[in-house]
C-alpha cells in the first residue's frame, strides 16, 4: 500500500499521499457524523505504512484501534462493496496506552528542567517581569547544581528565592518578593489541575513514541484524555511540551517519502478555548515549522473555525463531515468551511455540507506538487479495527504486553532541589545548635562566666533600680564614717580653743 484511502464515490476515490502527510490536516464535522472513524482510518493507514502515531482519546472510543473488528454483518458487507474493499479483513493495530494520571495507561511525565522557564512561563501566563524572575530562579538552581525535576523542587526554589532575595538580586538582577509571590500563585493553580502528577521522573523519551512492532507497523500511542480534558491548562501544557520537544530534538529532514510521526488532536477546540495569546502563538509557531522535522499534525473538531485561522491555514489535507446550519453561527461555519476547499464545478459544496449522511464527507488532499485537489463527496472508508470502546480487561491485557511498561510504571524520586535545600537548612540549624551548646564550655575553659552569672554579679556589686549594690553601700558607709570622725575632730578643735586645751 502506498496511499491511504480516505473514501470513494461512484466515479472517483480520494487518497492521502504519504509524501504530503507532514503537511498537516483537519477533520471537522458535527457530533455523530463520523469524525472519529475518519481519524481511525488515517491512524490505521499510517500505521500500516510503518509510521508511528500519537492521538489524544477524549471520549474513549479511539481505544478500539487496539482490537480487531468483529465479523462483518450485512450493513458492513454492503458498505465494503460500495467501497470496493475486496481485501478487507478484521485486524488489530499495535497500540500503547498512556495516561498522565497512570490509571488507563502508562504514566507520562516530564521534568521541570525539560519544560524550561520560557515554556513554563507561557503556560503560567506570566508577564515579562514575572517571566524574568522565573528565569533567574532557574539560573540560580543551575549554578548551584540543584536539579529541578518536579513541582516540589520548583516551589522549594521559589521559597529559597524569597528568603534570599537581597543576595540573589545583587548577583543576578533585582527580583521582588511580590513577583515571586505571583509566580507561586500561578504555580498553585497549575498544581491544583494535577500537574504534580505530570512533572517528575522517569521522563518520557520521544524515542518510545516513535516505535514499530516486529512486523514493521507503526505503533499507535493512545493518550487517555477523558479526565485530562477537564483540566484544559494541564492538557495544553502537555501537548505544547510534546510538540516543542519534538521540534527541538528532531533534526531537519525536509519532505520525506512519509512522515516520521503523526499527531492527532481530537476535540481540538478544547485546546484553544481560553488559550493565552502567548500559548496560541507558540502552537502556531511549532505547527508551522515542525513540518520540516517530518512530523504531521492533524486536528479533529466540530467546526473548522474552532481552530485559529493562522493554524488552520497550515492544514493541507481536509476531511469535512456534515454541519447542521441551525443557528446563524452554524450558517457562517458552513459557508467558511465551503470556502476553504478548492472548488469542484460538479459539486455545490455549501449545499452538500448540510446534506451529508453519517459516514460521508467532503475530502480534499494535496496532489502532485503539493497542490490541493478539487473537493469530492465520498463515502468514508472502514477501518479494520473495532469501532468503539474496549473493556477494562481488554485494556489491561494490551497494557500488560506493552514494551515500555517496566520503564514508566514506577515513579522515581531522586535527590533534587527540594531535598538539597532541605538538607542545607538542616545543616545550618545543626551548626547553630552546636555553637550554642559549646558556648558555656568554652567560657568555663577560659575562666569567663556565662551571661546569666555575670549579670547576677553585676547586680550584686552595682545594684539595680530597686536596691543598692555592695559597692554603693560600702561607699556610703565610708562617707558616713569619715564625716563622723571629721566632725568630732573639728568639735574638739573648737572647744580646745575656747577652753585653752591642747590639741
């Protein structure tokens, strides 16, 4: 197989040329019109070509890629006849399940250092000043050899920066406690979304997403996102980190015969809802440039305008399922979707979008020279895997056979910034206690008295506000004695002079 069959009609068929698989794509349509099946057709087609795939399973129905379809019934046989798929047979795909929470798949983790201050600051939606403070904190950790692996490490570093803000400001530039507090609050919000389970070790290695099975088929990595999608900040953090890592680590390869990896983002509108402007700009930049790394990105959503126009303009391969024009917004979406296709004189696209049945679509792919082909209305192909969810026992069986389970299922917590800073604080406290304990011993050895004893001696000698001291008492006594003796001498002298006595 050289092309991926998307669908057929009575006169023609529409296929995706793997050479243009890295030119990205879009699958759109209303709920229940067959978007998930189209996504499965593409993922299965890429897997058969040996191309690994990664997809976020928001509803849980994409897990059926791991199981073979059942025996075809009458409806399926009739559909296969229309599609002219005489060689179709049930077949499972090589699948590895992932889950940020570690419940429905292998845990997915990344370290704080891998995320980096720039990307983390964009995820936290920090301003320029706060972003600069975060970069200083990372720099201090690097200079001291304190590893930043999880949120506890970053929080410990922020607390250290608060306690030592003057010294850090002297060496690295001014940082204020107010900015540090703002970063801590933003970090707390991310932590409440469950990011403490995402940041840690062992960190995901990209090579484990780009695997093939023993038969040469590309492994389909399915991320369980039914709970993750409820935390849009964490969801976007993970997806953006993954794209950024691929963009930074993979070498430039240009246009290959087929992609090295293909991403599918189901329910893509949730990725961009309330998305910070800086984060959206980063997604746009990565999508625009990652093509040259041999990576294809495919968004799946209800309306084409759910994806920002700058990103939608990068989507060369389009599959459009039915849209129902019940509201003015729906009518506008239908018109916008129709205008994105290359016109076909034999087809009224605007009218056809509203009349498509379940499993039908308007499809347009890139042809020779990367030129979009005219849009065609087709019956979407049928995957060989199960269409629908799988049971918990089936999932556990697939997971137990995974080649990466032993590597990621057990968390590792090695010594890093939090532990190093805690040990540093304990050492300082121990040194201070030792100095206090040695002080009386040193004083006794040198003949000196302790602070309490010297204070008592001082009060006894010199007195206090309430009572006289020994020196003061003795002094007054001497004065009184001297006064008495002098008085007697004077008196004797006076009387002697009067009575003629001798001295």
